[in-house]
């Protein structure tokens, strides 16, 4: 194992241990567990015959929602805590490049997200078994796509935290997430010639819509809840393309984060 990779893996391991011990992470994980288990109660209140659908959809929603919360929270505080405790000076004083430091932080964050998603998915699987819901391959694909989206969001959080404060980083990351969720709607309105389209009623808004559609990644491609509801299959080719799209976004964001972090003055 070469030296840079070894240093990155050590940083990733330390980041994982540090993040997993924080009160914020433990509290959010407990809240996530409670929300998924609450789908059992929701199923009991549902119309007869709809229990399985509710357990499936709400479980998937809660995994995605709490994954987003944990990704943003973890991503914006990790670098800041290092700065606040002055431990970053000790790390960077060693033969560790700043890009190695950021990449190690990101991989540690990604490991936290992976463990969280797997844990919540296992709980969700137990809930599905309780209600005799069919365990289809599309559910595993849905969870994998959620993880891909969270990988992008973690990279976004790390990018903003590389040059900004935790509060501002959190706000910007959340704004990025919300914009990414509505990009497909903006693209549909831009392509629509309907009089009901905002960009037809207000032509001055069209450049803004086009800019948003080009800058922000389309996060809607990572959600297949509609396909699950309609009983449609999600091809492996679609999943592979979505993963490739996520990988490209992550690389671009990490490169940008490194460029900003290299220019940051810690004095």
C-alpha cells in the first residue's frame, strides 16, 4: 500500500470513529430508527389492504430523509470541529497533503452514511417481513440509489465546509439539495410550450431556469418510489447510469473542494 493511500485510509478511519461517537449522530440515528418503526403504527391506521404499500413507501422515505439530515449535519461540522479544536494543525503539520486530508474526511463520511443506510435498511426489512410485504429486487436498487444521492450530498457539504462556516455551509447544502430535487420540474417547464408554464408567463425568468438546470445535478433520478408504487421494474442499466452520474458529480465537487481548501488560510 502506497503512502498517500495509507494516510487517506487512516484519516477515513479516524473520521468514522469521531463522527460515530458524536451526540448529534447518535441522536439522529435513534430518531431515524423511531421514524421507521413508526410506519408500523401508520400501517395499522391505514385502509385495509394498503398496509404493505404504506410500510414500503414510508420506510423508503424515512431512510432517504434521515440520510439527508445526517449527511448535511456530519458534513458541515467535521472540518469545523478540527479547526475549533486546533487538531487540524497537528494533522497538516505531518506529511499529509490537504487533498489527502479532505479525501480521508469524505471517505469517513461516506462510511458513516453507508453504515447508517444499511442499518436502517435492515430495520426496514424487518418491518416489511412483519407485514408480509413482498421483498423485491427493486427495493435493494432503491436503497442503492438513495446512497448514491447521499454520496453527492456529502460531497456538497464537504465542499461548502472547506471555505465556509457550519451554519452557512448547512444552509447552502440544504439549498443545493432542494434545488437538485426540483431541477427536473424546471427542465419540464422549460421544454413546455404550455401557457401554464412559469417561463412562458415570465420570459425574464427563463435564463434563471436554464442556469439552475445546468448548474445543479438532477437528484430526482435517484428516487424510484413511483416505479415501486406502479409495480414497474428498474433496469440495471438505469441504476448503473445513475451511479456513474453520481460518481461524476462527486469527483467534480471533491476537486472543487480541494482547490478551495488549498487556498484557505487557517491563521
